[in-house]
């Protein structure tokens, strides 16, 4: 099962590249998915997203079904901080 949220103009090409291993799109959710009980917990006629309880993940205190950014990657990778470049102010060079 593939869920392609808002694939836009290049969605089919990006999906094919991911499925055939030409790229790694990480497979992360671009939205928060709430449990079906959310409609009983929050007033559905209120669309105010600027204050609690609101209809946004920002104010939701329950446990979402899948939080924003949930997902897997098709490969393994490691994120690490790189050292900052040193700039010599006298010669305007970067080391």
C-alpha cells in the first residue's frame, strides 16, 4: 500500500524513483493522523487553530494514531553534525 499525499506535478516520477530504488524519500507522514475518537473529543464546528483546544496537533493532548513525521526509511542513514567552517578574516579564505 502506498499513500502519496499531494503528489503534484512530479509525483508519479518521484514515486517510481522511490519504488525502483533510485531515491530514498524516507516515507514520513506530512500530517498527524488522529484516532477516530477525535471527532467526539473536539468540537467539529470550531476551526480555530490559534488557541486551545483548536483543531491542530499543537493543542492536541491525546495520543495520535500516527504523529507528524511518523514513518520508515527504505535504507539506513545517519544524521550527524558537521564542524563549522573557520574563516580567516585577514585573507578572506575558508578552511
